């Protein structure tokens, strides 16, 4: 009996674009080459998909990549940021937690990626975790580590504690390590944020820590925010999924910074 061979039908444009948006939601960024490889399509085809999604307002185009539609210099609400790149932030959090001591005193910044670092530390009973993150403080009932609030004014946009009271408490503390988040990263200037009270608190925490870990989603690379709060030399470690070029690695290495990728 003669068998009929059926060729694999090519993926239709709407289906490709739905998959691109799904990846974008999970990872927070998708590159042109990565999308082509993942979907088995040519670069021109994916480029047209990117242009279509941007034209419809579903995403924003960047150089060789696609970003979420609300990505920009303005800071989105915590709830909105928490929906983005969930799995990747958990991997970044575990990688940063692996750099921290089993016992002692650490500072964990506010922000969705820093929250994942704090979450990975909750099973360390010898650790005192000082934080200005309200979502992290809410995890106290399930924590074996001791959670300590800085106090201060509630900043609703980022669900963080800031202001003079929080900064005053920091001036009385010393940390074995601090984990700091950022709203933007400049290849030359360092880390930035969107609000002056947040910037002041981050700077003070860095000044009072022996090990200073910056944890940041790679989408923030090359997209600085309004206020720089620290140069690269202020940090000892950077945990990020950004695919650093050889030139970038050399430049950052000259500041003494050690680079760490996310864990699998």
C-alpha cells in the first residue's frame, strides 16, 4: 500500500506572534535571533512579526529585540513588574542568594527581583534579613530567617519603605552583604533608579555593606533611569542575564566587579 507523506505545515503569522508575546511575558525581553531559533522562522519573518506587534501596541521595538509595551524610563507599579519574567527573576534570585552567607546580617532591597533573592534566603535560620520591601516582610510567617523592617514611609508605587526614618535606621546598621536592585543600567555610569528617596536608601545600604551585590534583569542594560545612585565600582558582584560582550566584561572587570549568570 502506498503511504502519503505529509509535510509539516509552516506556522501561521498569528500563531507565531502569540508565541512571541508569551515568551515576552515570561522573559521580559526577546531578541530577534532567539525568536527565529525558537520558532524555526527566518530573521526577515520574525522582523516583520516584531514590527506588527509594535504597530498594534502589544510590544516595543528595541535594537534587535522586542520589549514589553510599557517599558520605559517611568517606573511601573510593583504588581505590573511582578508579572514580568517571573521564572527568570527566580533564577536570578537563587544565583544572588548563593553569594550570601548562611548566617549573619544582610540587607535586601525592595523590587521584584530582590524579592526573589529574599525568598531564597528564608530557610536560613542563622540569617537576619533587614529589608525595606513590604512583600518580603509579609513572608515572615513562613520564614526561618529573622526578618527586620527598616521602618519609614510607604511608597505605594514600589511597595517599599523609604524616607528619613528608613535612612536613619540604616545609619545604625552594618551588613555582611547587601542585595540592591536598579531601574536602569548604563554601561559606563552604573546603576540608576527613578526616585530620590529610593536612591538615597540604596546608596546608604551600599556604604554599610561588606559585599555589595547588584541584581538586575538584562532588559535594563543600556536603558538608564533618571537618577544614578552608584557607579560600577560601588558593587562587588553583578547578577544579570544580560549577554555581556567581551568588551563589556573587560570594562566591568576593571572596576573589580564579578559577573554572575542566573542559575538554571
